C-alpha cells in the first residue's frame, strides 16, 4: 500500500469485541457436555441394539440364512454369466 491508498473502512456492523476468557470457557463446557450426552446416547443405543439382537435371535438367524442364500444365488448366477460370455 502506498501513500495514495484509500483509508481502510470500518466494517458495517462495527468492530466486534474480542472473545473473553469466560465466553471461551462456557463454549468448552458446552462442548464437553455435548460429547458426554452423545456418549450416553451412544451407549444406550448400543445396549438396546444388542438386547434386541439377543431377544430376536431366531429371527436374526433366519435373516442371515436368507442373506447367505441370496449371496450364493447371485454368485452362481455371476459364475454362469461369466462362463456364457
């Protein structure tokens, strides 16, 4: 910038005040609280999921058997397709 440069204008909203230490501490506490809350919710969902898997174990086995059957059928179809081509 030379001597003929225009003066720097102030921002339209006015100058913002710098962050205070107390504001930063509150943000850190809020972030810690959110992480703790997400940890509790995550453990709750994990325990609920494992409980439901164990409660519905016979249905889970049927689902796995069906998935294995579909995967084997698609594998056989893909094998026959590659032999044909």
